[in-house]
């Protein structure tokens, strides 16, 4: 007995079979797409976001993925084998820790920007650095392991040698510290939220927070934070990583950095910032 398929049923059957078969991939699907993973200091959050957007426009097949944290946290993760392609540190010590662990070729490390310290305050009554020593003022600073914490202590130590400040200033500021944070962004956040009256951060962080007031630190007491960048030895996208590093250090990248409040004069001068 002959079986006769109704035309409509036959069409449905053929469509079902076609749906079960794997679809041919688009010629461009997944072609040429690469991800570059960047471990970067927390103070680079805003400017590196802008740099990544610019870079991805120039490299349509590239995606930049960030891990932002305190440089000491990132260095520890990398030393323990965390996967990344690029490390951008807010100081030399943390970069050296990763170099010593064998994950970075020291010849590839490059200085790309510098930063300075400022005090940020959330209370209008704090009008000078001297006011930070008043009893009851709540101050937050970076912990001893965090680059901004290292620079903050260096500033306070330098103030001891200036008769206008002296040991009383250093001792008074430290007596008012209520919290030691693991990143400069955590310091800034506590001041912005009113959980602290004042904090020591980088110029660039203050520039990104118009809701806080800024107290300038005298140039002769201030500290220069040198930002270094390098490619990890085991990067699987070393060419793309190199292109991103070159873009960060290019004139276009330098303009982004200076617009964000960083300085690139230290790079042009070939100088080295304080460790």
C-alpha cells in the first residue's frame, strides 16, 4: 500500500530535519576576535576604561577585559599564577614583585605616567592640611602595602623636616586615622560617602570626584607615583597585548592620561619615579 504524504506535512517534516542539522557558521562569527586581560591599579579605572574604548575602535576584533584592584593585590594574584596578559602597577615595588616571581621580563617594564598626592575632604570646616590634626577628625589612608599608603607615609615623613609642619603634624594625622584601605578608590569612596572626613588620594582620583574638596600638598613634600606597565611572559595574545601597551604610551594615549590628571612629563624626561 502506497503511503502518500500530504504536501503541507512533507514541508513541515523537511523543515524539522533542517532545524536539527547544525547551522553553517557565519564567515565572520568568531573570526579574528581576541581578548586581552589587563590587571591594573585601581586609580587607573576611569582612564583605562576610556583608553580601552579608543583601542577597541582601532582594533574591532579586540576586547579588553580589566581586573582593577590595589597594585599589591594584583601583584599577589599574578605571583600565584593568575592569568593575565598585561600588568599596570601604581608603583615600582609591586611590578618588581611580579618580575621576581618570574612572570614578567624586566626588559619589558615601561614607565607610562606619573601621579601626585592630594588630601580630599568632605567637611567644609577642614580648610588646610593643619586642620587634619584636629581631635575628632576622621581620616582614612591606604594600608602600608598599598602604593598610595606608601606614598602617604613618605609625605608625612617628609613633613617632619619642614618647620611649618613637623613631627606634631605627622603624629596628629596618624592619630586621626580610623581606617586603612586596600585601594585608593576605597579611600576616596569612604570620604565621598561621609564615612570619613578626609583621606589622602591621587590627584586623578580627586579630579574624578567633584563632590569633595581638595587640599593641595606642597610640592616639596609631595610624592611622585610612577605607573609601570608590562606584558606577562605567558600571554597567549602577546601581539595584541603589545599593541595595547603601545597605544597606552602613544601620543593619543598620553592625551587621555593628561586629560584625566596624570602627568607624562616623567616619561618624556626618561625619569624614574620614587619606588
